[in-house]
C-alpha cells in the first residue's frame, strides 16, 4: 500500500478519505506514524460523514439491501469525485456499485 501511495503522490495524485474509513483504520497514532503523516498531507482530504452524505448512504444501503454505512460512504465519495477506490474489500463494495472503479490491494 505504501508503494502504491508513493507512486500516486509522485504522479500528482490526490486522495479523498471518508472520515468513517479513517476511523476504521485508526487505532493508535503513536504506532501509526505513516497513516498520520498520510492524512496530514496536503494531497489528502478527509471527507466528513455529514448530514447529506449520511442520508445518501442510507438510501444506497436500502437500494442494495446492505448495511455498512462506511462502505457506502466510500462508494459515494468515490462516485462524486469520479475516483478509484483502493480496497481489500472488493466484494462488498462491488455490491454497492458494480461499476465502481475498484483497485484491490
């Protein structure tokens, strides 16, 4: 993953990270220096799970018969920004949007 991030940053890539997804990954900032440094980078925007996104997530979950709000937020953030999703959870995210640009790690 670090290699992929370095490569994307070297090519001028930008990242959007839904706040809930960051919350799922975050455990101890003292032991996650790389993740902390990544999320503080000017190339990274942490997207809050606000009222509008929360409601859109609920609607997507209802339409797909699924229940993971964080997965829904990842898909919706990517769709709204025409971005790829870097994930180890391809199966669940594809259920939310079979046309999503998923990059498996």
